[in-house]
């Protein structure tokens, strides 16, 4: 039994390590190569929770929350599929951030000689905090149309590999590291919004852990082994809401009182779980890639669609900035106090001149600028996006601003310089409404 226990744990840790290394590689590669059309996707593109953050925006208007793409929706679909079939198998066998916490707790146990648990009543109540976190994130993402969780996300802080300052997310990560030495998977238990979302599907799983009351001696070995602090020895079925299917409790039970129930057609129940998890997860991604649906960064034609200096990206060069904002290249070089040969350097690599990305944005704001029109040939109403303003739409299609304001029900205090998505509170799916009105106006022109 002990040999099989170690085999299961080694298998799980190997799988977790592979996904951890893979995600760390993507994060480091993004920092080395950079983003943009010629670069690599940011770590945001590989986060399943990003799919949930952008789902409403995408299905309502066909747009993505900034920095999120089809890859996020596909990954969300994969983990939901896993939840339906294996419960939280993703959390216990794939999630790199969960693995990071678990390894820290193993280290803490080696150093301190034990793991610690909160009082059961407090632990039980705190486990519902993650549902509040989920609700708050989704509410503010919907209200702002932006990735509001980015600044608070310890997952992003860890795998982005860019620690330029003490952001809130970095602060949360720095608190979680010592906490994880004492308390197993604290983030997963109490705060993870993805775990909260997946728990709504876990009850459908065909993989369930049950306890044989007659065989159980209530020794507590299963509870001490449980990564989520569940009192396994007191239930007949391990609650799907919090269980991550790590199988630690099953392997810790010396009396064989705990059993992993699986669909009858699957052989070797313990090994069937990781096999099914990997097939479903990797298979979903593989099918999406083979079909051409996988997209982890903005297409090149959309990469330069920016509306203010605040949108300047680190992967751009100073020549890109000069072109977009119609600034003479020499003027920009002088403003930033860099030689002209630095104009071809990516902004994120200007630190050798003592210049940061925010410095470029601030200096450009101080110059007289004019943003190059996004579309110059045969503009298409379907290309109207939430980050655009009504003035830009007016220029794109040669429609007077006052005509658009009247057709769209603007009030005198409404600014045509505001982003279209900022009106979503009053006009649901406002960018979509603008597209429809522009199409009507263009059709009316053709009939005249």
C-alpha cells in the first residue's frame, strides 16, 4: 500500500511540476521576447479564469476584455468539462498555483515538523469567502470592461515574472508564501475565484470519494492528509464543493475505508482519474489548435488600435509611437533624451537609458499629438470596438458627430470623446448598438 501511495503522489507531483514549468516558461519567454504581433502571449492568455472574466463581454458584443482572447474561453471550457466529469480534478492535478502552495506546505512541514489548521468553525466559514471574491471580480469586470483582477491576482504576480513594484497582487503573493508554510492551499481554500466557480459544476462528477463507515476507525489520517482540510472521517461522501481530488485521503487510509468511485467502464480507478483529466484537458486544447480556434494574443491588425498614450505597450518601438501619434521621430528622441538609433528599440528595453514604460507614456502626453486613424480604407462597421470613441467612429465613416449623437440618444452632458464601452451602464451592449446604427446610416446613403 505504501509503495502504491508513493506512486500516486509521485505521479500527481510529476504532472503538477510539468504544468508549473510550462507556465513558468511562458511567463519568462514573454518577458524575454516581449509581446505584440512579433512577440509572445502574456501569461493572461493561459488563465482559465480569464475566460470567465471576458465571457459576458464576448458573447454580448463579440469583444474581449483587454489582454484576454479565445485561448481563455477554450481553457475555461476545458476546466468546466473537467469539473463536470472529474469535479475539481484541474485543481488537484494541473493547477500550477495550487501546486506552488502545496509544495510550500510540504516544505513547512519538513521545517516545522507539522502542518497547522484553523479551528473547524472558522475554516468552514472562511471557505465561502471565495464566492464573495468571485462575485466582486465579475461585477467590477462587467462595470468597467477591464481586467480589474490583474492588480490583485497572486497567480499573475507569480508567473508574470516582472516585479517592478509592490503591487497589491505582489503583496498578496508575499503574504501567501509564508502562510502556505503553515496552512495548506490557503488561497485555494478561501479566496480562489476559479475554484468557487467550478464548485457549481463539481456535483455532476462521476468520480466520487466515499467512506465505508463500518471499516473506518476515525483515526483522522485522512483528515491530516487532506490538502483542503476536510474532516473526511465524519462524512459518508467527501463534499464535492471543496474536494480537489488529489487522492491523498484515499492513499492515507490504512483500513481501505475510502474508495474512489469511477464510471464502471473505466479500469484501475486510481489511475483512471489522472488519465481522464489529461485526456480531457489536453484533448480540448489540441482540438482547438487543430481547428484554428486557439488564439492567445491579439491579431496584428488589432495590435496598434490605441486611443491614448496610456495604451502604449512595452513591445512597441519608439518608431511605432511616433507613427501612431504623428510625432516627428527626432522630436520624440529629444523629448526622451535618447539617441536616434534607439528609435528601433522596444520600449521595454529602454531601461539602459534609464527610461521606463510609464516615462514614455508621460512624455508623449506632454507633446502635441494626433492619433492616426485606425481605418483608412473601406471601414467596416463590424470593426467598431468598445475602446473607440464616437469622434473616431465619426471620422472613420464620415458621419457628423451630432447625427450619431441624435441617433444614439446622447444627452448634452455625454462626451463624444469617451470610450463607447463607458456608456454600457446606460445603454447595454452600447458598442453593438453603435455598429447597428452606423450600418443603418450607410444603408440609407446607398438608397439615396
